[in-house]
């Protein structure tokens, strides 16, 4: 019996994130058209996408944070190496990545909202 490389929760959240990210192209086009034609209705679509992206990132962060130790153990067993990198270090870098992402997208949302 083959075990999946990731947990079911992580696979589902990753699938939802991929589907949601596929909407980015269309939201970006709507935003571009909204800027070109000075149409606030089209800019709202881009703003809604930005807010949705931040919500998807929160859920993805929560699932990745919960499973960080298991993922680290799995990667170390695949490479057959023991690293000094601990679970706390992995969780810290996940938190740092999440904070940078959320700060940028919050700022982008503020810019779009102020237009």
C-alpha cells in the first residue's frame, strides 16, 4: 500500500490554493481594465481576490504549521541524513514566510482599496 507523501489535509488545502490561484490571472485582468477605464467595479474584483488570497494563505499556513514536524521527519528519512534543523526552526521560517506574504498582500489590498 502506497502512502501519500503528504497528509490529506495538506493535499486538499494545496488543491484549493491552486484552484484559487488560477483565478489570479482573471482578477489581474479585471484590475488592469479597472485602472485603464477608471472603473471601481472592476477594481473591486481584484480587491476581493486579494482578500481571498490572504484568507487562503492563513489556512495554508495553519495546516503547514501543524504538519511541519512530520514533513521535516519525512524529508530527513527520504534523504537519509540527520540535520541539525529542528522542528522549531522549520516553524519559524514558515512563520517568517507567512508574515512577509501577508504584509505584502495587506499593502496591495490597501493600495487597491484607496484607488
